[in-house]
C-alpha cells in the first residue's frame, strides 16, 4: 500500500498576507480605541511605540520563518528544545486565540450592530451567539473561508485608505492636539499604558504556523507576506490615531480610564463609542457627506473581525489536534467527523471563547476592557518562548547579530509579560487556569495507551462487504493501462471501476483520501491506514473485488486538506488513462462551503487522462 501524508505547499504570499492581516490588521479596530481610553490625547505616543515593537517582532519572525520552513510556530520551536516547553508555548498561544476569538467577535458585533440600532448592552450575548454560529460553520470545515478572508481583507484595506484620504485634512489639527499633550504621568504609568495596548502584537505568531504550507522558498514567501501587512498596519495606525485626536470635544473628555476609575457611571455613551468603535465615529463625523459611508465601512470592518474569529477558532483546533497526535493532549482531540474536522477541539474552542466573553461581560468594567486585559499575556508569552527557543537553539542557521537582536527583543517582551502578570490579576488568573488545565490534560494524555482511534466508525456496509473469500492478488503490471478510482464509501462505484478495469485489461489504483480540515502547526504525527477504520474496510473490500475480477490493484492512502489536489497529483504521477469519481450526495450548501472535488479535478486534469463520473 502506498501511504502519503500530503501538505501541499500551495500558500502563496498574496494568500498568506490576507490571512496574516486578518490577525494583525484587525487589532486597529480596538487598539486605537483602547489607547484613547487609557492615554487620552497622548494615545499617538503609545501607538507609535507599539508600532515600533510590531516592526521589530515582524523582523524576528522573518528570521524564524526562514530557519524553520516546515513550521516555525512556538509549539515547534519550543518542542525542539523540550516537549514540555513546546506544550507550555502552545497553551499560551491557545489562551491568546481564545481571547482573540472573543474580542474580535465582540468588536465585530459592535461595529455591525450599532449602526443597525442594536443596544450596546446586548453586544456580549450576541457575541456568544455569533461564536456559536461560526463554530457551526466550522463543523463542516468550510474551505471557502480563505477566499472570504481575502475579499474582506481587500475591502477593509480599501475602505480604511478611503477613510484616511477623506480625513487627512484633519491630520494637522490632530497633530497639534496630541503634541501639546505629551505624557505627563509617572514613568510607571507610562509603562502600564504601553502594556495595556501591547495586544496589537497579536497575530504575529500566526505567520510562523503557515510556513509548512508556504510556496518555496519560504524565506521569500514569508517576507512578501509579512512586510506589506506590517507596513499597512503601521502606516495607517499612525495616521488614524492622529486623526482621532482631532475629533471635536475630545480635549474635554480627558482620560476615560481615570473617569471610569473614579466613577464608572460617569463614562458617557460617547466615551464608549470612542473606545469600542472609534473608526466608525471618525467616519460618521468626517465623511458624513457621503450617505451610508460610515455604515458600510463599519459593516466591512465587522466582517473582517468575524473572519479573524474564524481564523482563531481554526488555529485552536489545529493546536489541539497537533498536540493530541504528539500525545501532548488526550486522543479525544484527534477524533474527526465525516468532514475531517476535530469535533472535540472545535467544541472546546467555541466554549472557551464564549465562556470568556460571558465572564468578562459580568465583571462590570466593560466587556472590551476586561477582554483586553486578558489578551496580551498569552501572545506575549508565546512570542517570548518562540524567540528564546530559536535564539538558544544552535542547530538553527541564525547569524550572531540576529541572535543578539532576538535575545534583546525577547528580554523586552519578557519584561512586558512580567508586568502584566504582576499588575493584572485577571490576566494572571486566566493564564494560570489555562496552563493548569492544559498541563493536566497533558499529564493524562501521557498515561493513555499509544494507539489513537482517530476517524469515525466503519460504515456497516463496508464492514459486511469486506468479509469475502480470500485468494491471491495479481501483481501490478506496468505494461497494462492504468485506471484510478477515488472513493470513500461508494461500493457501487468501486464495483463499476473494477468491472471497467477488467474490460480494459488494466491495473487499478484505489485511492482513499482522508480529508483533514486543520492547518498543521509543525509536523504532527500523521494518521495511518491502520487507525482509519473506514479506510481499512474499504481497502479490504477492494482487495476482494480485485480477486473476484482478476485485476491488479494498488491501494493508496492519503491524508490531505485538498482531495482534488491529491487526485490530480496521483493521476499525473502515474499517468493514468482513466480517473473515476462518484457524484457527491452532499447538499448544495455543503458543496458551497467545502467546494466541489469533481469540479476541481475536471478543471485541472491532464489532457492525457479521461474523467469518468459515475452517478
């Protein structure tokens, strides 16, 4: 049997960039408001400092992507030194994605709901509903999510540039306002304000997890994905935060955080607007001469944030799946449904994001502020471990100057992480609970027997059909023609294919593609045919048909995110004369979400091969 575990390197920079932007670029929709909340008119100073930090961390991750082309995320980097370090890094990253999903959905609901007349008090509960709906979509592993992210990211970038163009005339006014408001608070308060907005770093870690599926050379692809996004984020963040300072009446607002500390009831509805959807306020104030512009911009920003939520949920699923395959998490998190989605990982991801939202809404401080306080401790900790692991690992081809820079940057971020842990009790409690739960599950997983029953149970028809008389299988004959049939559980298709192979006196390839709807962070231990009950039953039935029809057969087992790609690859590699596929019985909605394998094969099949569809 041929066994292949497929990680096609088909992620080009112009696809990786929007995915990266979906994580990093969406931070502006709440970071600018939070900077205004904590620093008032001095917000641009803090945003500028964070932008410098984003550039530095972006540089470090170009190095990480270059030296770890098969997966440079914190889980892989830490695991190179010690499995426990990798597990801790993965749990920190998981904590980051939990809050990413919660805060992105909350702000998305605000941006979409407020222009439509939604009461702000209902936002946390609509957030929980939205997370549940996104989880339901991910139950079938929609493969159009990448295309949706690309379209929404381009629309959001376009709208943001238009917003900057229409409001640039107010830049000098904003510049005068904030330059007269240099930070006058103690250095300790300045540092704390900086820490409050460091969550803009979230998303940088995601680019390293994509290297395993990036087009070679990864060094070039990753740089082309990283720098345009960071350039856009830094440039527009700096422009927009200055323009925000020009808003009428802002100088009278003062520092909203100080007002909230003294009397939470004194925080006005306008203060909440400035904190939670400041770009919509800017659009409404300065671009009101274009009917509907602010509403359209707000909805597009909200859709981009929902795309970020989807990316965060997929990332959480992938982390749990990879750790489960490595016996760092219980085997339960490797079990997949018929669409290749690890269902328990999906349930945990959505439950945690919803739970964090509900708890934050009940703290009385403001849902956004409460979520923001939980945010940075996970991502900063993950980046520190990744930078430190790479800097200390002498096996990686990192230059001395690069190592020095990574050590220095890691030291700054470690100081920020310690500050968060010492001064932010909710964040410390949150990360302690996450680490305790994750390491407890790891302890349990290490004591469970090695064998992992991953896929769904065998189909009864396959199991029954596999019980047939035995005999000798004919050897594969290279001088005969070749026929390839790809099937999961279609017994009629298999019998028809063997009958056709006998009629043509040809060899037959029986291809089973186990569809896995996760993005592997690093090199997860691949699934084997022995674990796959459904595949094993199908191959036994195929062997019986091969004996019955007297046809030479070669079984092929593949694990892939893209079944059409695998079918095309084997068709070209073995120069098959005929490719046979069965008509999908999925509903139109499922085909729309997951794509049509037959259409993908038909559009790209080599001219030397014929496609036969069995209905």
